[in-house]
C-alpha cells in the first residue's frame, strides 16, 4: 500500500511543477500596475456578487434596480460619482454602504463596475 501511494505522488509531481510554472509565467507577463488593478477588480466582483447582485443583476445588467453597464447614469458615471452613490446611497432605494463596507472595499467595487463598463 505504501508503495502505491508513493507512486501516486510521483505521478503528481510533474503536474504540480507545471502548475507552478504556468502561474509564474502569468505573473511575469503583466506589469505590476495591471496586476494591482485586476486584483482590485476581482475583489470588487466578489463583494458585488454578495451585496449588489440581488438588486442590480448579474454583471450589473440590472434587474429590479438600474443597469450599471448601459452607459446611462442618473447620478453620474465618474469614479467619484459611483463611489458617492455606493457610499452614501441614493434616495430612490439605494442603501448606503459606507459603514458596512468601508472605503477600500467600495473602491474595489468602483473598479469592478468601471471594468464592466469598458467591455
Ligand atoms: C436593495 C436593492 C439594492 C442594493 C442591494 C444595491 N442597490 Fe444600488 N441602487 C438601488 C436602486 C433602487 C438605485 C436607484 C436609486 C435612485 O434612482 O435614486 C440604485 C442606484 C445605484 C447606483 C447609481 C446608478 C446611477 O444611474 O447613477 C449605483 C452606482 C449603485 N446603485 C451601485 C450599487 C452597488 C455597487 C451595490 C452593492 C454594494 C448596490 N448598488 C446595492 C438598489 C440597490
């Protein structure tokens, strides 16, 4: 039995090595700035799905609440406008998130929404 599991781990070794190599390659291909932004966008996506999706729909497509990717903004579409909409809420039923999420998380959601709008 011991021999078999040893054999198995030997088979796994090249696979693990390959994974490790492809991961480092990916990092080498992008500049530090890009990595920072995509990290932020990914973080924002996770929070969006947890907190915002139920109202604003998948990928900001809208649902019971406004679409966030059609280029039309009731309260403005600059980073600052979107930040203000999220942090302070808006009168038509948009809750404020400043207390629950804080500055850093809200910034990551702004990055995520901006990223959706460039697609
Ligand atoms: C309970 C439902 C609900 C949730 C949850 C919610 N929103 Fe909203 N949101 C709304 C409604 C309704 C509006 C429209 C408010 C208005 O017209 O005054 C809105 C407006 C907005 C706007 C302004 C859109 C524009 O046209 O200017 C942004 C940006 C936004 N929401 C982002 C978010 C983000 C990001 C989250 C998650 C942190 C979120 N919302 C969570 C209901 C929600």
